[in-house]
């Protein structure tokens, strides 16, 4: 994942977020948890590595817990210059396990920029792009093994289909081969038994 600035990639409400934090913590928060680190735009601004109009002197003592489900984002967090100064601590986790995996159990501020970034859309191998051909994957944490999610056997079982040697199906095969009613059944049951986190 490259975090080269793109005309389409803008950190949403960056200035407003920094001002809101400053208004609540005039001397700066001690610990800030960036729950959706991504390319680190919010964190880099706090560290003074991004040009913003907000004065950042109150963040001098702020320690950042950089959380993300995407292993590529965590790799980027490890490369942040301030990591060596222990100002940025990477945390590889997903939302549902944020508390148990965070190295700090008490934080002053939690920042979340929910969704996926344009940089993930730009990479066709991630499966988020509607502009480029690629596998239908759409997982932030591509490290997750298929058996941790749903296997083709699960798709067959959920829809009541008989097993006809389709164990090696991919998500794109399910979308293209299954009927509309079977897909509705899958999406309904998956959202109940495996809620998105």
C-alpha cells in the first residue's frame, strides 16, 4: 500500500478534528488511539509531519497508539520516524478486539475515520476497486485465513445446495453462479452469524 498523496485522498475533517481535541485538552492529550491508522494522516498531522494551519504545540507529549486491521498500514506505522522515539506504537487489530489488543487500556482520545481509503481502491489486488479488475476479496485484513471467515462449503450449506465439487469456489464464483434468492439467504445469514467488525 503506497501512501503517496493522491488528488483523491484527503484526510476528512483533519483541521476540525485537531481543533476539537485541542478544545477538550488544552494542554494536549496524553494518549491518543488512532483506531483507523491507514496511511497515518491524522497521526502524522499530530506529530507535525503534515502541513496544517492548527497550532500543534499541545501535542508535543501525546503518545499515539496506531491501530489498523490492514497489515500494510501497520507496516507503514512502523516506518514513521517518531516510532523510534516511542511516540507511535503500532497495534495490529480489528474493532471488535480493539480493547483487548491495545497496549493502553485508558486513553484520552479515540480517533476513527471509518471506511476504506482511496489507496486501497487504487490497488486492484485488494478487491475494493470498482475501477480496476481484481479478485472479489474486500478484506482489510487479508492475513485472515479463509476458514476463519466462510468457506465455499459454508456457502453451500447456508443455501441448502448439494455439494457438487464446488469446494474451490471463490467469492466471484458464488456471485456469478448462485441465484438472487440464494445470495439474499447468504447475506442475511452471514450478517447475523458473522457481524462485521
